[in-house]
């Protein structure tokens, strides 16, 4: 399942999945309850939870630490299932599973599940529409943290298997969970526990001997009765004590050994003697840091030695490339080659040629590996059907070690099996071919794991293909933007390692090396993790490397594509001189257009025209009005090719850019520009619907509202009503929790529209406007966003100034208006925001004049005259300023000073 797995037709959140997932796993039949046993971790966990229950608002953070296979997951599941926890946390336990394959996508799914648990399906639906936000986890946290403390305290969250190298994912999840909600997390590293402030450490080393006997008995198939020793004295003497010694009472070791004995019908001798012999092997002690604990390693070695050689062992080793939970169809793909090869060797060529496998072959392999204690069955409790297998992380790591150098080949076979039937071109002369992963239908496994398989297989063409826009579009649409971001992180790590490995890239052509740098540039450009400045610098560095390897003469189309990509990175660059960066970007686009002509490559030409338009719209050098005209011309040319029929999404994107340009246009008739912007937004909304793109729809409604508010022709009252409707629509998606700054901006503009509203009660409209401004200021603080804060202060001043419908203001209104303007001017200075400073100073001048504050009015008027032509609207206001200044000076002369100003 992806982040939300929305239907492409109706966008309905499949929230039913959250009803059955993210709950504690069922306990094994061999589990021995431990909450009442002081020697067990479960008892220590409950004690820590009890000790913290009276600390309102600061719930416990408990880290369960042990080596792999010690029973951490089982202990956590046992705690979740005990009566005390079920009574103490009536809302339930939310279970989040982390492991070695966890990514940003894993966190995104967990975030959605937690929001669903804490806030309900409506909040989860709303959040699912906002995953394009790079601060997605922060947005989700605002939802969850709004839950009352008493409700938050009724939940227990368990985060299982937080590896040291994945501790950043744990940190993100902990930031999401309210402080009043207790969290239990398991890890193999005490450093992870130490990294969580105030966390209580609970360690697991081994099971108590009596509990270990019960686990051994249950897994061996013996009936266990309460208060009755599971083994006789003779059995204890013959083999039980020997097993406890060699397994070190380690939970996973006991389960494996017990399963082997059960598989042998209770015949313990071959299992126990093999286990002891393995311990005595001189080479047994030679293990690296990633190997499992000795007791587990010995048990696994013996288990492997007791299963049939050949197909069975090969099938088990191949499981090492899969995640912990595997559905049967995926397992069938993994084992297809192994079983087909075996069938061919046995003369069953028909099965090999058809590619068919009998399901009985799959089930036989599963049965053998389950009986050996190497796998667990995953059974649908409702239907009673086998749906897959569960691979313990330690066992999966062991299986992967058996593959050795064949691991990459096994990963590649998974990719090849899925890609079977998809048309793929042969390698070109430069060693490149495009692998259209997006043409394979998803089975809830492929999209989330193909990049991992390609990286492990060191499939350079596959990794380059991940940065194809088609993959990004599909990944974000079907899964989430964070799912694609997870892929980006894998691509960056894998390609960086491969490009640094001179042995692996020695056979690459210069063009293929250039493609690697270009893919890394695209990955860093798209990346939301880490610092934006550093990502852009990395992207620019890789574009330079790529363009140094591929000249225009060598591969002109590729060179032109990369020039365009380089230009985009320069436009987004954070460091350096902005004007110089934009000039360099424009030069890149123009070079690209020398090859990407309309005749030779119409769609790429149209794409580059749009990018060029963006650069000219933001250009610092040259005449602003001229730059905007060039930008508009670029967008119009792009739309001649990027039609709604040929490229609907690109057409919509360009319509939006054109609308913005018309809104900012300096030349031409102002009213005509506003009408053109409105027309663009209305056309855009035919494609950007609330159902298909809720966030973009909301932003477009917001921008359309601004255009309606600024409309100069037609019925002004109707235009204001249209603007209000647009803002109110935007607020249904851009809530304060989901998009606080956007919410505040919309509240600010809605306040302006309500202030100027013609319909309705004027007093009520002004009161509603002030309410909007106050809501905006709850987010638009002076510390957080000073210029936005000043803008809303200015708007409040205008509202105070005009609250009596243009008549004479009362003293209180003058005081309020002047106070707002002066606060705004503390931020809107001639240096920081010269144009805004002039506007607010002009309004302050009028308010002071109306309030008969003559000397202050003279001061403001003189300041405006000194500023003069630097104010873009000076020609329109020069006469009014001069008249106001003259009136104020005349009043001062007549009164002989300022008598009415306090």
C-alpha cells in the first residue's frame, strides 16, 4: 500500500486499510506471557508505563534494546496484548513497523495511519491531499498535536525495529506523536535509545530458563500445561539442558531448534547433536559485525543443513532479497527461475517453456522452510488462506549472506521477471537503454521495491530510468510525493557509490558517465531532504560534470536537454548573485533552443520556452516591463504546442505561469491584463479539479480570488463576491493545520474582500474582516514572517481608516489606523521593502491628515516627496501628496503649531 492508495477515478481514501493495518501483530502459539514475571522485559515495560502514568502531558518513551532475534518484537506484542495495557489505553495500540528497507515512504504511511488513529478518517483524507508539502510530517504533527491531552494519553504507540542507520525516521515519528502519548520502541542499538531524550532503557539478553523450556516445548509440538514441567527429568538430562546451553535461551534460537525437533517427530538427537557439533567447529567463531548472535547462527546453520539440498536451499537463500512480509505472488516470481531450472533438469521442459509453476511447488517449499523454523506463514485470519510468508529480519540477513556474490543477480532477476512482456530497446552505442518501470502494473510490491532491487543489482540504466519524469509522475500519483522522495534517496546513494567506484564504471562510455551525473543532478534538484542550498549546489556541480562529458557535436539532443536542466538549477540557486544566476540560466535555455527547435522537437521546445519565460519573469537585469513581455511571449509560444489535448498537465502548468505573468504585467491595459489572468485561471481549473489535485486546485482558487478582487471592469460588487467565494473554497483545503502560511495568506485576502464588500451589513462585514486579519496574525507573526505580518497590519490600518464609509473618523479609529500603519512601517522600510513602504506611508499621511495631526502629516509627506520617483506609482500619487502636504502646512501656520495632536 502506498501513502493513501487513492483511486484515480474518485480520489477516495482507502481508509479500510487503516482498520486492519498498523495494529500489533498476533502472538505466536509458542509465546509465553511475561508481564507478571519480574525476569521478563514485558514486566519491566509495564513497570515503566505504570511509573509514568501520573505525569500529565509527559508520557514515557521506552526503548527496548537487544541483539537481533532476542524477542523484542514479541515482547512488545505481548505488552500490547496484556489486560493492563488494554484497560489503561482504551483507544488502542498503534503499531509502526520499521526495518532495514524502511524509507521516507514508510514514514509517510505510518504518519497517515497515526493521523487516522488519532484524528479520524476526515483528517486522514484531508492530509492525503497535502502530501506534496515538503514539511509533510510537520503538517501531520499539527493535526495530531491538536488532539486533547486526555485523548492522546489513551493511546499507546509502538515503533518496532528502529535500526541505528534509520534513527532519523524514528526521530520524525517521535516528533509527530503527542508528548501525552506513551511510546514503546525497539532497537538493536543502545545508541538509538540514548538519542531519545528521557527514554527509559529496557534490555533483553535471554529468556528465563523456565520460559525458555516452554518456548522450546511449544515449538517442538509438545502440549504444555500450567504449573506442569514441559519435560521429564530424563528429557532434561538427555537434551533439554544441552539445548538451553547452546541456544543461550535466545528466543529465535529456541524457536528454530524446537521447530526442527517438531519436524523430526520429536526425535531430538540429530538436531541437538548437529547443534553441538556446529558449536565445536573451529571456524564457527569467525563472524563479522553483521552476523547474527552465535546461538542463532548455530541454529540457522543446523536448520539449513537438515533441509534438502538444491532447490530448497536456493529458494531459502533467495528470500534474502525480500522484505520481512512477502505475499505469495511475489514469492512465486522470486522462485520462478529456481523451480523452472529444476524442472528443466528433471525433464519437465513444458513447465519451463510456458513459464508456469504449480502452486503446489510453492506450497511445498514454504512447508519445508516453515517446518525448519526458517519462515513463518502469513495466514488471512478471515478467509483462512495462506497469503504469504514472514521472514524474521535476522533470518533474512542470514539468507542474504548465503547468496554472496549472487545477491545482485537475484535482485536483477526480480526486476527482469516483472519487466517480462514490457518492450525495452536494446543498449545503444553508449551503453544506455530506457527501462520503463512505469509500464508494469503495480501489485502493491513493484512500485515500492523496484528501485531497491535496481540499486542492489547495480543496474545503472534502471537507476537512471527512475529519474524519468514518467516514473516521478506515476509514483507521486499512485503512491505519494514522499514515495518518490524515498526513491530519490536510494538513487543518490547508489549512483554516488557506483560513480566513485572506478572498477565498476571503468567500462562505462563517457556519455553513460554523463548520464549518471545528469541523473544525480535531477535527483538533487528534486530532493526535499537536507538543505535546499546544498542540494542545488550539488545539482549544479553534476550538471557541469555531465556537460563537460557530452558536447553539442557528440549528442546534440542530450546536450540540449541537459542545458535546460542546468538552467532550472540556476534559477533555483540559493547562493551567489541572483541576477547573475538568472542571466546564466537564460543563456542555458537559449543554447538549448538552438537544438530543441519547434520543428525538430516540438514538446521539448515548448517545455524550454516555459522555463525561459519563468527566468524572464524573475529577471533582475533589464527593464522589468520588457522582461515580463518576453515571459508572456514565451508562455504563449509554449501553449501553441502544449495544447490541452496533446499535454493536459503541461498545458495547465503553462496556463498558470501565464496567469501569474498577466497579474504582474506592467505594460498594456491594466483591466485587460486582469481579465486575461482570470481567463487563464478559469481554463486551468477545468483541469486542476478538487478531486484530482486538491492542493493545486486550492492555490488556483486563491489566485483567482486575488484576480477577481483586483478586477477593474464589470460589476464591482459581483467581483468581490466571486473573490470571497474563491477564498472560502481555498480554505476548505488549506487549513491552518495543513498549510498554516497559505491559510494565513488566504485569511488576509478574505479580510480585504469582506472589508470592501458591497452586499450585506457593513458593520458585520467589517467585523468579519477584522476577525480574518486577527486569524492571519496568529500565524503571520512579526518574528516568523515579518513582511507578511506588516502586510496584514497595513490592511488592518486601511480597515480602521475606512470603517465609517469614507466619512470623518473618530479619534479611536484614527489612533487604531495610525498604530497599525506605524507598526507596518517598522518592517516596511525604504531599504527592505521600498514600494510597500511608500504605499503604507501614503496611507499614513491620509490618516494623519484626516485626524488633523498636522506636523506628523508634514513629516510623512516630506518623506514621500524625497522618495519621489523611486516609488513606481509616484506619478499617480504625486499630486495627492503635494496637496496633502500643502494642507497640513497651511493648518500648522493657521494654528501656530499642532494643538490637536497628542
